[in-house]
C-alpha cells in the first residue's frame, strides 16, 4: 500500500507524499504527533488521524501491531520523522512519514478536519 510507494529514509522508515497519504485514508493507521492545540488549530488535521503527541508515542506504541502500516503526521514533517524513526527502532516494519506535514496538506488545498 502506501509504504511500498514511499521513499526509503536511512532512519528505517519511508517518506510519502500528502497525495499518497490521502489516497490511503481509511486503510492505514494515521497518527498525528502534534500537540492538542495544533491538532485542532488553524492547519487542522487529516480526518481519521488519531492524536498521539510526540512525547507519548513510544509509550502508546507498546500496544500497536508492529507489522501494520502506520503513517506519522505533524506540522512540517520533522516531528513525525522523529516519531517514525523511533517506531522503526522499536521494530515496526511499515512506518511512513508524511513529508511536508500539514503545511503541505494545506498548500495542496486538501480537505482537513478542524
């Protein structure tokens, strides 16, 4: 699915475009690692994404399926890249970072939830 379309990152995950992420909505787990006020703020969030702030991702991921595709989302792609690398280090095998984050989503004028 989306993992196979992504660009390999040396940190053990793949980067995907916002278009590929939106095409996979509803079929993969999407995790937004921003803070609650950002999730509901002006940039909005990807509909269906769950909010798991970066500081809590490793703890929350303890109960997640390590073989499932997981897309990480943030404002610009930086924090979600850190979260993706952390999950890859924990043995998650199909981790994807949404390149450009919600800034790229808004720039592409894709639908967001607020």
